[in-house]
């Protein structure tokens, strides 16, 4: 996260809706990274899942539901004109 301040400006210009998923018990990429991205990406949906680093294996049902919903059109509600 010490290098992340260099991303402040570029992230604020990304207009593509972004889904940010992270494990709330992740010690490799801590939840602070999700919070950092969520605070800077203007069109995002972020969620901490009950998992460690491998959310796709440790919270498989919720992870799959989020991905499927996002691809099925949920991203549209995070788009801005």
C-alpha cells in the first residue's frame, strides 16, 4: 500500500464499472487494498467476503453469485453517463 498513492490520480479517471472482491481475512492482500480501490474508482461495487486470500475457493458460492450477477448486468447500475 505504500506505493498506492501513485495510483490516486489515474484510478479516479477510470470510468469502467469495477467489481472489487476481497477476503476479509486475507493476509497477503489485506482488505485495506479493497478500501483504497473502492475510495478511488468512481464506478465500483466492492465487497469483503468471508474468506482469506483465495476467495474463489473459500467463498465459492458468494464469489460465483457476485461474478454472475455482475456479468448479467449488475454493472449497469454502477455506470454513470
